[in-house]
């Protein structure tokens, strides 16, 4: 277990971007009441997928693309069947037989990935979990050369953007729920594949084992599609993690967890909390019950057991205007010197980089040294967690009390977002009154964005180019000179073409290459992109980041209001200018 969370609180797009940023390898299992899908990652890149519809297979997609004929697919599948255990992967067999080009094969694979992402985008609820099991990779097949592997890495974000485009088009056209292939009814037995005569789809079937030097891969077989029943999930977790608990206590605990999912919280269970609970734990049981309870209270919840992921998760939370609350679950009841130092270093790192983050630590009852050391490290509080080893008789009640206490403890009052006050906002609104020039208007947006974050640069749209001439910081304005073509910067191009603001991780390598040599890279790659629109067209985009400051929640709504007002001010100035010209012509 490495990443666990809820799709209601962290949409699939954010999950994919996070796994891409942290260069994860493994299988992302996505479950909902509509079924189960999987996305396969290699070093943060999506290399394959398993669609929730069992009829959607790579061979069928290649036929639909007219990359191969139905007869070519059938003959290749027959050859696979006759080869038995020595059969060649489908994609490899098609390439070897000269029936398909490599480019077409991987285009089909890309289509399968896009279809899977589009399907999951329609899920309003569900869970995700990344399986990072390491297995031995066979060197028998190597059909993706290193250059093509690099191309796949570079195109990962494009795959996601294409999936989002397809999703938007289907939603617009009212065909979002239409299936390309007939959907098979799920059955208790493993599904039969149309491409390998009854055998489950394996790594070899999709040609996934051909990635050079791949160390972390998916398990040997995809999990058959099945309905995501919360009761069965709870029972499975309890049975595997708490086998020593009596059957009666297991049923009591199961009933409590099921009730959490069925009974709305006191706030109605629908209100979104401004907090993000980030659990750092190796315990599958603690992770499961905390996520279940926090979901009941509308809390964004994420669980990880890898320290390197925490910065990315916190930045994602802050980008969503959520206040991160870190809950540390030590790996043992009694820590050795090295483990204590590791936990202490983690706490100090979070405190220095994210002062707004509240830190809690868990400890079994009676572990005084562990609790006292945690308090000395500066955590907000130490919460006793259920201890089946020493308190088996009261374990179920201890679990209920622990979850109730944790939910209340993490709801700490959030600080003022981004240091923005109403006076600063009103001051900028007033400063726009009477302005006529686009440069004067965008300078006000610069001041506001720099005040909310740390520094700002405005790119003016000139035909197919974006031009920036000044850097706004708290210390004043510094002249710069940056020119770039719109299409060469995917993130900026998306904001210009769609006219919607963006705030979140800045992973656009092209933007970093052009911008940071002129203004120095920020400590945290998190940015605001705010478009200024006039008469339905984007005329400028204000880029802002935190520079060397510690990231904090940003009031994106205020920034949008100010940008809309700025667009109207410029629009009015154009109308006034046009009116004055008409008067002069009449005279």
C-alpha cells in the first residue's frame, strides 16, 4: 500500500498528476459501484489500462481503428492459442507478423488508456489504491526501444489532456454514457477474454513486459471486474488484519464501519470540509478505518506510507484551498533511536516548510516515551490508537472512540487564506477605475497576485506569441524580457484557449525552461495562471507563484472576480474609444 484515497475528494485527474509527479510504478486500482478499472504506471507514466467493460480489449480497439482487420486479429489469436504456453503477446505477434506498425500499436494502447480515464471521469464516487508490488521482469520480449519509451514519458500529460477533451466533448454531445463496445454483465466467475480464449489478460497479452529496465510492475494478472461492495471490503480488511479478534467483535466492528457508510454525519454528510487529513502510516487497518470515518464527515483524506510523497500531497491540498492536517502513525509501539530520529526529522521538515500544517501523532495507550517524544518534537497532540495486543476486550469500543476523537481533533480553525484581506482586494478594485491601457490594467492584477502569493508576471497575448516585460514582487517591479509561442507551452495554451484560471502544481517543463531563467525557480512548483478576457478573448495571462515563501491557501474566487472586473474595465475603455472616434467623424 502506497497511495489510498477517495475519488470524491481527490478526482482521478489529480491522482494521475500526483503519480506522474512522484514517478510511481505500479497498478492504480479504481473501484466504484460501476465496476473496477486499472491504470498501469511506469516511472509516473501511464503505459496501459484495464477498462471496467470486459469487452474493451486492445485487439478490438485496433480493429475499430482499422489498424488491422478482423481476420488478422482472429488468425493471430488462433496462432496464440495453438502456441500454448509459448505464445507471443498479442501486440508483439502483430508487430512480428508485419500486420501492424509499432506506431499504430501504441496508438491503440493510448486509446485504451484514454477510454479508461474517460470512463472513470464519469464516476461520482469510488476509491483508488496504488499497488507498488515489485516482481521479476522477463527479458524475453523487448519491443519498445529506449527512444520510444522516452516518447511515451513525454506524452503522458497529453494522454490525460486528450482524455479530458474527449470527456468534455461527450458531455457536450450527450453521449457520455454511451459504450463503444457492448457491456458484459459481471459474473461471479472470472470473465472470459475474446482475445485469448478464456485466459485472463496478463502482462504478456498486452505487451507490457517490454519496457526496458522496468523494476516495478503490475502483478501478473489484472483483477477481474467486480462490483465494489463496501461491506465486502470492510469484512476483507477486518478478516485479514484482525484475525485474532473474536467473531463477535469482528461483526460488531463490521456493523460500525458499515453504519458509517450508510448514516450521514451530523452536518448531513454532504458539506465539504476545509481540511485535508493526510495519514502517514504503514498499517492497512488504521488507513482503512481513518479513511472510512473521515469520508463520513466529508473530509478529504489521503493515506501514504512513503515520506517522499508528503510534499506533493500537501501542495495538492493547498492548491485546492484545503488546510492539510498530518497524522503520523509510527511503525512500531516502541521506536529505536534511528526510527525516532527519522520521525523527528519528518516533523521538523513539515513544520519548517509548511507552518500552517497541524501535526498529530498516534500512539498506543501506555506508550509514554513515544507520546512524550512526540510532544517534544512539536506535534499538536498525541492521540491514543486502538491496541489489540494489550486491550483486546475493549478493542472495538476503543476503535469507535478513537475515530470520533480524531475527526473532532483535525477540524482546527484554518488561518487567513494567502495573507489576502478585504482591504487589499478593495484597493485593487478601486485602482482599476478609470484605467484605459491594457498594461495599466494588468499591472493591477500583478500587484494583487503578488500580494496573495509572492511574485507575478503577466504574459500579453500578441497573435501567436506570449510576451512578458515585468516581474512584480513585494519589493517592486523588475523589467524582464520573455517571448514564447502559445502552442509551445501546454499549460499556458490550455488557459488561453479555454479562458479558465488554473491553480495547482506547475509541471510544464516548457514553461519552466522559458520562465525560470528570468525570475529564478520557486521553492515549490505551484502556480496561479489567471486569464484576463475581453469580448470573449483572452488578452493576457497573469502567472504567479510563492517564490521563496511557504505555500498557503489561495483565494482563487477573489482573483477571478478581480480579473473579470479588469476585463470589463478594458472592454468599457474600448467602447469609449470607439464612441469618441464616431463623434469625431461626425464633427
